[in-house]
C-alpha cells in the first residue's frame, strides 16, 4: 500500500526539507491555544510523513503536540517512492505536492460560520466563558465570532439584510461605528460599507463624529476610482481649522481635500500657491 496509519513517538518525527512552512509560524500564544484544544479533544487530523517519518504536512500540529506534552501520535505514512514509480514522477515532486496540497486545498470556516456554531451552543445555555476552554481558544476570539453573526441592538429595523451581506471585517467595523454616530446616518453608512473599503468607513465615521458634512454618494462613487493612499503628517490645528471651515461652508472634508489637490495639481494654479519660479544661475 502507498499509505499506512501508524502510532509514532513524537521524538521520532522531523520536518522534511519539502515542508514549505518556515516563515508563517503563529505566535506562541496561538500555538498554546492549539495545544490546549488537542488536550481537550485530541488531534483530529493526523500528521503526514514519508517513510523516514519526515513531516510533509502538519508541522504546526507537531509543534502543538510537543507543547501539549503528547508523547506519541497517529501519523499517515506515505510511501512516496512507490507513488513515484506508479505516477512516474520524481520522489521530490511527490513530496512537494503532498506538502503543498494540504494548504492549497484547505477551506477554512468563515468567522460568521464559527459564530453560528457559537450561537447554537449559547442556545443550549452555555456561556462564552464556559465554551472557550472547551474549544481551546480565548474568550476574546469567541466574542469576535459571535459579533460577526449578531445584529447590533443599535441598528434600525429594516437595515438587517444589508448588514448581513457585509464581510465579517466590515460587520465588526460597522458595529463599532454605530455606537458613535447618529441613527440617521445608518442607512447611508451601510451603503458605503457595501461598496467602499474599511479605511473609507473609518474616515467617514471620523468626519460624522466631528460634525462635518459627509457626501455619501460622492464617497461611494470616488471609492471606485483608481486611487493611492498618501500619508503626510499635518498639524492637528490645521486639520481642525480645515474641518471647521468645511462645517461652515457645508462641504465634505474628504471631497474638498481631493478637489483642492486637483486644483493645485494644475501648473497655473500651483504657481499661485508657490509664487513665481526664480531664474536659476548658470
């Protein structure tokens, strides 16, 4: 057979040179959560090795098992030489494909799907503080899952369908913003969230909270243009004065700033700003 399931001591396993994971290793606390989960419900997916017990897939599982103090584990041992003969591909190619396949064809659950599972457990009377240690993860992680599925209490009726269509990251961002903005802005904010980026949402929220006018239609339209993020440090007093002027003249700060840049990007207008160019000495 090309594959067997064996019980192997942890100390007998080493990482294959064909195992691609050398950089994307989680921080110690994340591996500790993984190890805690293994201690609770054991390892669900066996480590994959060649006949030399070199790990082709499962190096993080191996690390977590060591942290959990596990002495031996189930291992899927592939006879890569036999597979090579059958497929007429080099052993190196076979081992590389096995190592990459577990990552390429991994389809992780969406945060909202995890949140739905958490809601089912909560409906049975379990609290997040009780569920977290059973699942081997932190309470903060569980709350993030739950918030991705729960409808904010501050959301106006009728807006739930739009909120549910947002990505998990946007849901969490909108949830934070809703606590700080007037109710009248909610529908427009969700329209912006549907079409713009997280940064656009944050900028709009900041302007709304400051009391500055926000032209949502313009921001949605502008979010589709080819833009770049330009970051300059501007004195707080200047930005405060700018926002105050936008309030007085009922102008969207973001739109006004873009229009100002467009205006001064024309040479004749730029000259008005910087003055005449002095003749260069030759």
